[in-house]
């Protein structure tokens, strides 16, 4: 056996030591990478560029919509309080139970990426219903975000808007900033039934806003039934075409409590007032004026709620109405609760305070 010189022995141990050091460094690197992946990496980002959001509800059905780049498949599952589940097809759930709050989850690639809930319309004509109303909101301001958070905390069955959903115009490129991001949380829970104001109609005659929100038509003129409640949305104002539509919609049998929503407030002497009285409409909800106002117009309560984000603006759009019972400049929304005993209206400001309240049996 050859005898190694001291220099050869030192070199051999140096090579062995270097190999052991390299092995140890490799183990350290692997351990760091594993720890990084398991504990330090943030969860994957939201793959949805818009939504998912609830767009309509019935007694036994619900519909959600979303925008997901790449055409990836979305699995939607809704779970009832008793644990039974339903799977949506093309975003639509069927075979649901009336008057039940379902929890839903949207999964992409086997991972739950979004979740929310919805409350199917009740079958009983005496079941309570709570909805919210906003107007002149679509500005992307801190105030709109605050109103959106308050709305989400209330978990309304649905939300109606009195127009001007996007400032300065209802262009597609502005809608995420002006609608879908500030109202993201409430739209996870409740459909947004919008009508149109001047700013929505100025660009594409309302098509961009209506298509994004999956509304029945670009004018924002349609009717929604939810349990004992009917909401007739008229669009910009109460002209002849709108009155004719309201006459047909309000003649439909079924709903126990009816509301009319439009952008420009109804004024004393307007042609629509006799129709509203004959149909026993509970209230008119409007916007346009950047105030909250409670009025009585032709014997019909009217709530102006142009206070949900844009702000006072020009004096012409903030002047107090001469017949206003209550008139406020605070940012906020209207909460409407319908029960067998009557209807309660609360104006809730962006800080969650009830600044006005009215009940009619």
C-alpha cells in the first residue's frame, strides 16, 4: 500500500471537507426552499379580474357572473344550512329552497378562490325582506368605498341603484374603479339592480353599464320581484314611455309591497302620481340630487339618495328641495325593511349611523 505524504493527506482531507461543506450547503438551500414554499410564500393572487358577483335571485334559483382570463373552468358550489349542496351550471343554481341563505364557493383548478352567500327569495307573502338603495355613487372615492363596506355589513337581500353608476361617464374602462371594486364585498352577497342616470347614458347610451351588470336592457327599465316585494326601475325619469312601462309592471298580480326607482325625483303634478296612488306604491326612490331627502310628493313618500359616493358637486345638484321633510348632505345609503307590519326606512351614513328613520304601516 502506497504511503501518502503529509501534503497528500492534507489535500485528501481538504477535498473530503469541501465535499461535506457542499453537501451541507445543498441541504441548507433545500431546507430554505422548502420552508419558503410551505410557510413564507403568499397565497396565489385572485385569478378573477371581475367578480364573481350575484346578478339575480329567485325562490329556487340564483345566478352569478364573473370575468376570468384564460377561459379557465370555475366550479360553483352552494351549501344550505342543513349541509345539502348544489352545483351551478354556467353560473346558475337551480333547485334551491326558498327563503334560505346559501354559502357559495368558486373554485379554480381545485382551489377555492372566492366565496360569499345569497338569500333566495322567500315564498311566504309575510316574510321579511331587507334591501338597500344607493344613488350617484360611482366615483371610486373613499366615501363610496365606505358606503360599500357598510352595505356589505348589513347583508341586504338585494341592492337597487338610482342611477349615475359611473362618473364621469359609464365607459367600460372605468367600471372596475367605479363599481366593481368599491362594491365588491356587497356584490358577493346580493344582486345590484341598477337603473340609469345621465352619466351612464352619456356614453354608449347605457350599454356599457347594463352589459357589465347583466341588466335586462340598456335603459335600466325593468321590474324585479323578490318574495312579497316588487321594484319597478324606470331609468332616467318619469316620461310617457316610463309611465306606460310602470303601468304594465304595476298591474302584475302577486307582490304585496311595491316600490318605484328612477334617477330624477318625481315632482308634484307629474303624470305618474295618479298611477302610483292607484297601485298603492309604498315609496319612490330617486337620485340626481346629491343629498339625502325625505319628501311626500302627491301623497307618496319619496326618498332621494344621491349621497353614495360622488359628493355635493355643483350647487345646482345640491340645493335643498323646498318641500323636503328631511334634507342631509351626509354620504350614505337607504336601508328598507319590509315586514308584515309595514315598511321601515333608515338612512345610514358612511360611518354606520342612522340619521333618519321613517316607518309606515
